[in-house]
């Protein structure tokens, strides 16, 4: 029963938060914090009891734990949840960043505290549902449901960006992009279910039953494209990235933390869990295209970061670039690259979340994220500039951080499969260094452009950043627990491809 409780806790806690505001504005904050603390504790309990189940690569799927009850039996829909090493790590990351997002919004949110924490917890519950669902209808249900609280977080508690963009228009753009792409995925899911029904006579949405569904290559390619586009919008992949920068620049800090840290990872998770195993032959053929899209995203995101004046928009562009590395790793079909992708997802979630939290802390002091009005802050705020420099360096893959381990494994795993793509991707690290240093230069060096009296970091702000710092260093110096946990899950996914992906050439 731990699996349904991992989902139920955020939803129940969100409802309690909404009604508790009548008894004081601080009550929702503490209830939300306790709720995510319990969820994080449950996920860590699952991890501690999973060592012996996650140590073997099997011939097919191998879940650490499963939960299934009938939901809509007439259409073969069940409420089915399962967890393995990959989904376990993503749930832990979600719970941790959710806990920190509540802390970083402690003083930022000054209206409708109950409703805010309702939306934040329901977003987290929807994301956890995405990571645990193994019924495709249930997966789509959580995939769409998490968009609604994200929309309200942006529209109701967002800020006007440095370029003057309105939070309502940013939220609407996000909703339209994701809804249209979600419709394509729904059509692909229904198409897969009907193809399976015609071939076997079994009407089901259950993931394991739909694996290896007999179908022609052309049908498989069409259905795979429906899944890929839906996930590519959320990653996002060029040219489907138009929503990301506006959303980040207008989101409250907690919204940006959740979006960059975990919501984008639901798309890469979806590719690994659903798109590749369900459509192995189509994915093999499509792999070179996907990897070149990853290369374009890497360089385009880096070049776009140079031209940004809004600190949040710059960090958003770096996310586009880093997600390109994940896209390349996913389509190599190599176990080392897959494990590197898992490390990179976690490390990028931590480092990007930290940078957005720092941007939020600067906004609270300067009331702007426009770097044209910053400068000269190094000597005016204690601790924050040095911490910003660490995470800027971690974001570009500094050795000793988790980002370096993830990128290194992706490069090593992919080199003997697609050497030229890996070589080109490696060259982008030069641009990563440039945009990171440009951000530091504009923000903390040069002549001071603001006369506002700046207060130092509070203990709460410092603890949030230090937690992320120590986790990134620990991941960079000792990634073995993550590698052990993800090994069997990624090996099983690789075996489910059943296609000669090692013959892919750039």
C-alpha cells in the first residue's frame, strides 16, 4: 500500500491546506511541509528496502513493488502502479524538490496561501502519479492532471517578466502547447490499444500487455511519433520550446523549481518507459533524427542563453541545452549512457532548482530578475554570490559534481555508437562555460546599478541552498548508490527494445 499512499498524501495534504487557511495563513505552509516530509520519508523507506530487488537484470520487466485494482473493467482500464529503480529515483527527487519548493516560497507568497499550497501539492501528486502509473490511461490521466495546478501557479502567483510579458499569457501558452501535444499522445494510446485488440482480442491499457503488440512498421512509426511529440514538447526539444522561457520568467520560484527540476523529467522518463519499449523498431529507425534534434537543442539553447537579460530566461535556455544531452543518451540504446542519463536527470534537477531558487532570492531583494539592473552584488550580499558561482560551475559540468558524472557517462556510453554526435556535443561545453560566466559577470561583478539596501541570506535560505550543494557534491564524488539502484531498471528497458540499436550510425 505504499505506492497509492505516495500519490494520495499530496492530494490529501493539498485539500487540508486549502481549508486550513481559515485558521491562519501559516497553517497551510506547515501542513504542506509536513505532507511532503512524509512523502519523502515513504520514498526513502522504499529505497532502503529495495536493494535486493534492484540488483539483477532480468529478461523483461521486474518491478520492486506493484499495486493494481480494477478501475473501468469494461474498457480494460485498471488503477495499476509499479515502481522500479528508475521510477523510485524520480519519486525521491520529486519529494525532495517539493519539500524545498515549499520552503523557498515561505515568504514569497503573500496571498491565498491555502490555494497556493493546494495547487503545489496536487502538481507534485500528479508528477508522482506519472512516475508510478503502468496503465496507459492512468498515465495519461496524471500527465494531463498535473498541467492544471501548474497553470494556476503561473497565472495567479506569477510575476511580470523583465521583458514585460504577462503571467496570464505565459500560463495560457504553456497550457495550449501541452494540451495539443497531450491530445496527440491520447490518440497514439488509443491507436495502440485498438491495434492490440485487433491482433489479440484483448482490450487493455495495461503496459505489460501492450509490450510487443504485433503491428506493421508503418503503424508503429505513426504511433511512436504521437508519443515522441508529446514528450518532446515537455522536454522541450527545438522547435517545440516556445513556451519554456516565458513560463519560467513569469513563474513564482516554487513553480520554476518544480518545472525545471521534475516536470521536464517526466518527458525523458516517458521516452525511456513508454516510447522506446512500446515501439522498439520505430525508435531504432528514428534514433538518428532524435539525436540530431538533441544536438540542435544543445547548441541553440546555449546560444540563446547569451542573449538573455532576464536571469530566469537564461537559466531556462540552459535547461533546453541540457535536455539535449538526455535526448542523445536515450536514443543510443547503451546501458552506460542510460545510467548517465539518470544521473544527469537528478543532477540537473538539483542544479537548475538551485539556480532558480537563487534567482528568486535575488528577486525578493531587488524586485527584478533583469541582469541589466544588477551588477556589483558580490560584496553586498554574504554567501549568495559564492553559492551562485558553485551552481553556475556545476551547471556546466564541473568535475566533482553530479552533472560531470552524468555527462561523462553519456559521452563514454555513446561514443562507440555515435562518435561524431558525441564529439559535436562535447564541443558545446565551451558555450556552457561562456554563458555561465556571462551570468556571473552581469549579476555580481562590475559597477553596482542598484542602491537598494540588501539583507544577507536568512538561515532558511542558506539551508535550502546548502542541501542542494551537498547533494550535488555527494552525487559527483560517490554516485554508486544511484548507479546500483538504476542498473537493473535501465538494463531491463534496454532489453525490451528488441532491436539492433547498436547498429545506429550518425
